[in-house]
């Protein structure tokens, strides 16, 4: 039974288990971007084969962040097309669909070696919700209504893979309605951002990139996704570009 007490117990347990506070010192501002060093950026640049840029700038695309320096948001990007893995080519996950670790692994297995997630990667997860709203011409509820997204249960994966950042094509990153009816604020973001130091992206338009990746079978690329510098804010606009 979901009560405020049981929800808080679960969240407290997750906060205690999945945390990076103090890992890089008290003055650190990079958080999980510490995993994305210059060597990894150089490797990401070597992934460019055709020189084709793909804009991922959905309307209102942004990073949720906490003092992360803008210049650090470039490196190896990996697309996990969970909607395609679950629902087939051009697939769309239903609103309220919770993406669990098994679905992330399913996408990696279906896509092959180029989607293997490594330390320091910026992982992009496609749900297909943005495509559905565009196809239907109906954006009602996109900003705050029911949506597919990552489950709180993926915190172990987000933490254990040592990725630098993650983003989706939805407005809130995590599944809505939230998995605890008694919790008003986004529970996954409550822990991933301040606890892990993991930047979370929202409203990334992944459709053109997904088509390109499916066509050539390559799901890794150079991703340049520096947010605009915002003083004192917890989110910042971004014009992300994948280069293949």
C-alpha cells in the first residue's frame, strides 16, 4: 500500500544507497561529469565517420543540473531506443509506461555493440512520446501529464554504469504518474540530481537520430550538448547536436 510513510522509507533507502556525495571532494561541481574526461572526449570525436550533424533540439530542450559547468557536456553519446526495442520499428511507449533496467538492457541487446554503455557516456533514451504528440498534433499533457519514462528502479543502473548524463524525449525524464502516488515532486530526480550529481535532460528530439541509427546500425556518436550558462537556476536550455 502506497502511503506517505512507506514512500518516504523507500526514498530514504534509495538516497542512502545511490549517492556520490564526497566522492570527488567537497568543492566538486562536475558530479558524474567527472567520468567524462578529455581522453573520452577525444575518443568521442573519433566516432565521427560521415560528418553528419543531427539536431536534437526539441522545443524547450533543457538540462536539469546543479552547478555543472557547461563546457563539460560533450562526449560519446549513446541512443537507447527503448520504444523500438519494446514496440518494434517506429514504436511508441504508452503514457505511464515505466522503463526498467530490463528495458534498457533489451535495447542494448537489440541494437548491438555500438550501444554498449560505458563509463562517461551521455545516454539518450527514446520513448516515442514526442513523436506521438507531433503525429497527433496534440501536445495536451506533454509538459505535465502522464508519460513514459525511467522508473525509480533504474537508479541502480544509472549509478552503477558511471554514465556522465542522461536525457529523454519527454518533458520530465521519469515515468508519470510517479510511482508513489503520495509523492508530489519527481522522486527519481530528487535522488539522481543532488545525490548522484547526474544531469538529466528533457525534451530532446530523438526521432531523426533514431531513424539514422536504425538505418546504419550505429548507435554511438559525438554529442555536443552544452547548456546555456544560467546563474542560480536548476535547469538550462540546450541545443544538443549529435554528429555521426
